C-alpha cells in the first residue's frame, strides 16, 4: 500500500480551487442545467439496489477531480492488496480478509502463501450441520428437550453485526428466539434470564479474542449460574458454544472442542458477521439464507473489484463523503433507514465507520492535518422527522445524509408503504430544494428583516443526501448493502492515508478498565491516579462499603 498525503496531491489542490467555485451554487441549478441528472448520477446494483447520488453538491468536474484523487492515492493497488491478502493491517501485522469468507471462487484466498478456502469451507460445513440440527430439533438439551432459545454473549463486532442482521432479516426468522447480551451491566443478563428456560436454551460466547472483559464476565456468570441451577456437570457440553479465534482460551473456559466454531486472525472483529461469529444469524434465518447473505456481499465485492471507478458505487460514495468532510468541513453523517427492521443499521455503521477511520495518525506515522472519520449517527423511519430533522432543514449545522428504503415492504398494510415512501422522498426533496419562500438571504444577513415571520419558515435547501432504494430487503440485498458500506469505509481509509483495521483507542480503554478493576480490591489504592479518578473510586467504595 502506498503512503500518500492526500492534501499534497494535485487533485486535492485542484479540489480546493473547485470548492471555491462551487460552494455557493445551489443544487437547484445543477438540476436545471442537467435534465438527466438523475440518470447521470445514479447507479443500479443489478436490479436490486439503486443508489441515487444526484442530490449532492457536486458536478462532473467535482467527480473528475475526486476520481483523480483516488488515482493519485493508488486506490486500485490498495484494493488488490486487500483482496490478495497482503498484510495491510500493518500495525497488527495482519491480512484483512473478511472478503474471503464470502468468496464464491477459489481466487485470492491466500494468507502466508496458504490457500484458506478449505479452512473456510470446513468451518461453514460445521456451522451448517450444527445449525440444522438445532433448527430441526435434533440437537437436544441436557434433559432431552429441543432448543427454543439462543443467547449470544458478545460485544462490539461480536454483537453489533449479528444483531443488526438478525433484526433486519426478521421476516426470514424461524421459531428460535434469539437474545443478545452485550454489556457488562447486570441488567442485560437479568432481563434475558427472565425470558429463557435453561433446559431449552443454548449460549453462544462470541469473542474473537475470548478475553474481552464484558463478554468473559457475562459468560462466566452464566456458566456458574447454569451449573448451580441445573446441578448438571455436563450442562456445558450441550448448551455452551464458543465462536472465536482464541481456541485455547475457549478450551480453558470449559467449552468442549466440538462446540468451538473458529474464525481467524485475518477477520477483524467488526467484519466478523460473515464468519462463525454470525452463528446467531444462521440459527435465526437458517443456513441457506445465510448463504444468500454471503452471496450478495460477494457480488458487491465483485462490483467493487471490477467496476470502473466512474460506476463504482462504494468508491463514489466514499469520495463524496471525503468531499464534504474535508472541503465543506462537515462533522457528521446521518443514516436513515426507512424500514423498521433496519433500526440497528445506524448503530452497526457507527462501529464499522468510526472504529475503522476514527484515527489521527497517518500511514507515514505523522499527525494528520485533514479530517478522517465523520461522526456517524441516525435512526430509522419517520420518527426522526418529528424530532431532529428540524435541525437538518433549518439548523446551522450542515449534515450529509444517507436515506435507505425498500421498494417492497415485508408488511404491506393499506397504503402505508406509499406513505412511508412519500415521507422519504419529501425529506430528500425538501433538504435539496428547500421551500419556495422567496427570501433574500442577504437581507436576512443584514438583520433588517422587519417583523415578518415569513423568514422563520424559510428552508434554504441545498442540503445533500444519497437515496439508496433496495427492491426488497432480502438476505442477498442486505449482504450487498453491508459490503457496500464496508468498502466505502475502506476507500476512505486508503485515501485519507490511515490504517483502518486496528482500534488502539479501544484497546486502551480495555487495558485501563482491567487495571482499575483490579485496584478496587486492594486496600491501598494506586496513588498515581489523577485526583478525579481516585476521588470517584474512593466515593464508590465508600457508598458500597468496600
Ligand atoms: O471494540 C473493540 C473490539 O476489539 C472490536 O473490534 C471487537 O469487535 C470487540 O472489541 C470485541 O472483541 P472480541 O470479539 O475479541 O471479544
């Protein structure tokens, strides 16, 4: 991977000049000038997803310069390096091969000169066999009953991806009830325990490292609690499973080897839903549907690999995002799925985006002088319209948005879906074009606006959004959508010259939390703490009679 300061490229300099030319142009005029703007600025992914990026503050020249930026940053070399398994996660000396997990060909899957295809296939077979046996009732609990409930214990990527997919694909769900325990807050455990029967529940401990404080503490508590309640020493062999890379730690925990489903160092935590870490998805929707999810993401991988840059969806969306973050100086990006099942999508993207690109040291080991990840936020459906959308239309902050909607609803009720779509379109249209109140902004700025309340109704528009319409949310199209965003994030990391696949900031939090936890139990606490941390620890101890 090349190491290029993006701001030193010719394209970046030209983009700066171009920004001055374009920053005051209203999107209305782009649409007036180009009557085919929708066709010219939208791309189909098969006949399953359309991405309309016409409502952005860009023209052909913007795109030309952004493409030039990608070329000057050797983006296509970087894409090949990832797919070919080069160790592009340099700070952890790892390959980045979540794409191998869904690769339907034998091409590319090489790590350290070893073809990993067989490893992946073997583990998939094991997952298929096990999930089928649970779903069809062959797998029995310790009292001989069939399984009704699955509890996934995991956090970060070992929770957000599987949770988002099981929620988004609820229409494909079978009879199994899937629960998630992620947090170290005891409430999570107690609330799930109220809903399950230990005779008919299996527990999946999802942790790549098998050492994350939250996950292992929750798993230990549940292990002890289950053994105590059931008085059955063999309980674990029927009810506890590990989804991990660190097999030794899982064995030491007491999981039998046949109950361990493995994934590998080259699968990043936040990219692990495609691996054994996605077992809760497989149990929820069945293996065949999981295969469709993998297939959809593979087809988006192919698009990303082979489509020319001017038609490459992840690259275009990534470049537009860089345009806003670094030239318009936007701070955030909002994600609005207009689909109740996809309510967890913004939360999922928060991790994959911000844990990947929330960095300030570049690949040259220098402090960046440009913006890296925007803050990602959002929520589903029209609820947002009746709260924070006000700020999008009339606030002082400029927020690019992605709107996502299926054309075909899983739950058609009366004309609800047409009303939902009308709201979706009304928002993107109003954000782009504002209202027709004819106000002279210069007069408002001069503060000579008499007592005319009309000014308060003024919506200026010129607020950008991408519209992503899926024909229907299926395992296949959801797989493609997730892969689209994964690659968008990757492209941004490459051009912004950062390492997207580590998360040292998060690791710091894990380390410090472990140290503080150990200090709770010693009498003379470490005096090297700052006065705030020490003060709070001491008050906590006093109030809890430690
Ligand atoms: O949040 C940091 C992180 O390392 C994520 O990348 C990962 O998904 C999560 O912690 C959980 O880690 P593990 O799967 O090892 O328990």
